[in-house]
C-alpha cells in the first residue's frame, strides 16, 4: 500500500472517541503558546500554527495579510512550489495556509511514523521560517487575487457583503474583506509582504495547536522545532474596539440580477462575551437552525418569499457581525424585508417560547459531539480556544452552559444587544420598476 493511499485512508477514517478533550498548554522558551490534546488509535496528528496576523492587521494595505499567507508555500529554502508539494505528497501529508480577519493559520495533517513525520515537519518549518517571497511567485498570486476580486464585482452576494461590512464597521479594521480590494492589492509590492511577515510571523505572536497520537514530550519538541528559527519578536498592539453604531441606515445597490440579496444586522458578539451563549442559542431559534427556524418559517414556509432565510452571529476578537439574510425575487423585495424586520422585532421583544428553547437545547446538545469527532475538527476548536484565550474546559462546560439558559435570559440578551433602531440594511438587485420593463 502506498504512502499516498495510507494517508487518504487516514483522512477518511480519522474519527476519535472521547467524552471530553483534555487540553494541556504551556509556553516555549520563546514565548509561543502551545495547546495539546493526545488522541490515540490512529497514527496521525493535526497541527496548526496560528498568528495574530489576519486582515485586521492590514493597515491601509488591504489584502497584504492574505497575500503573505498565500505565497508562503510557493517557495521556501531551496525548494520551489512543486518541490514543496512533492515533499508533502510523498509522505501522505496535507498542508494549508489561510487567513481570516483575526488570524493567519498554517495547518499540517501528517502521519506520525517518525520518518514521515520528520519530513513533513521539516517542510513546514522551512515554509514558516525561510519563505522566498520570490517576485514571480508574488506576481502570480497577486494576479490570481485580482482576478478573484474582479469576479466578485459580478456576484451580488459579494457586493452585498462588502457594502454590509462597511456599513457596520466604517473605518475599523474589520470593515474590509480579507482579500482586500482591487486598488489596494494592485498597489502591493513584494517588499510589503516581506515587511508584514517580518512584523507578525514571530514566535511571541504564535499559537501552536497539536492534536493527535503524539506524547506530550513529542508535542513539546514539535512546537520548538517548528518555531526555533523564528525571531522572538513581540505581540502586536491590540486592534481597536468596534465603535458603537449611532443610527440605522438603508442602502440599495442596483444590480442586473433576477433576485435581490438582502442583508440586515448590526455589530454583534465577541468570543469572550458574557452574553455569547444566550445570543448563540437564541439565534439558533431565530434563524440559525435551518428549516425549523422562525425566519425560515415566516419567510419561506408561510409566504414563499425566499428559498431560504437565516441569521447568525460571527463572534471574533472584537464584535463580529450579526447578520439576517435572504434572497428574494426583485418584485418581492419590499414584502420580504417587511416580514424579515417584523419577525426579528417580534423575537427581540418577546423572546423564545419554552417549547422552542427546549427543542433548541436538544438539537444543540444532541449534535455537539459531532462538532469535534475528528482530529481536524478538534484541532479547529482547540485553536479557537487557544487563540481567543477561552477557558481550557470550554468543551467540557459547553453543554452545561447551554442547558442552564432560560427564555428570560435569552430575551434579556437580545433586547440589550440587538437594538432595532440601529439596524443596517443593504439590498443588492434590480428595483421592481426596472425589473418589470
């Protein structure tokens, strides 16, 4: 059986079974935080190196964080992109790099057989500490990014999302999309990526997550090996708080589409928010539970105004967005928007019924274990816990915190946190008059 096939089988069969994840954590000599969970039964490990280097750190060079992460594996040390890809494939390993507003993340899934593990670890360590930032590689990735940004201009959902973020965040670092915009990306030079890398890809700004069939000693040595050639550096200054909204707004963007995209919302919750569980479970009832949510029932089932309607909180380091969304026929936009706003208003003022809350708790608690039933899923959760400095028993206490909620506590949280007088509304599509011509 080839290494590639072994790796594929492990990817498909990497389920783990445990009641709760015991998370150990410590710091490397350079000050990097390490979070480790031992899982046995499969000879594999999932590793993530997370930096406070997401798009919120772009400054005025929107897109520099995403491009920096994107070119890391296009050339490192003595290897080009093909060499790097071949090294991972030869040991059945999978590597990835991504960014969000808050973080940049490098991930590795690898077998733990020593020879295979050592080769995949060496490859990641070289990518992380010796990126080439070759001019040709940079231009290729930059052009790919620009092509994607230009394509977004033809997608009403993307146009709506960009306008909605600006309405919520103004000049805050969360206002722009991770990939940047055409103007700022066009202006970027490879030296900008090198500077960004130099400032943010340092050991003191790193969080390492290791989940898999490795001993604590092996995990400790793995973290040290990965980061040993990075400068210690320092953590960046905290990003600013999100400014409070002061008034509502409505914006329509004319677009030649058969349907109108509707986004309504405001700034919402953050990872350490005391109201988080009330808002999370409350939203599950409002619009987060798919076919059985109140929004879906009012907009789709009762009136057939949209194929789907949903809502969601996106907790981040600072307040992420609370978004209610739907797509509807252009000539039904006003009616759909009225139903959306009334459903939201009724829910904020009245809260959930006891029956709705009971059903939501059952659904959330019943499906909780499947959220981290593989090494990869668990590593994602541990990374969230580590990066946002949540309690190490977060997974152990999650179900209890959900169970303790009441309809009154959810109603109180929604009344305080979802101010109906501050809602930002963005619609993208054809006005009814123009679509009828």
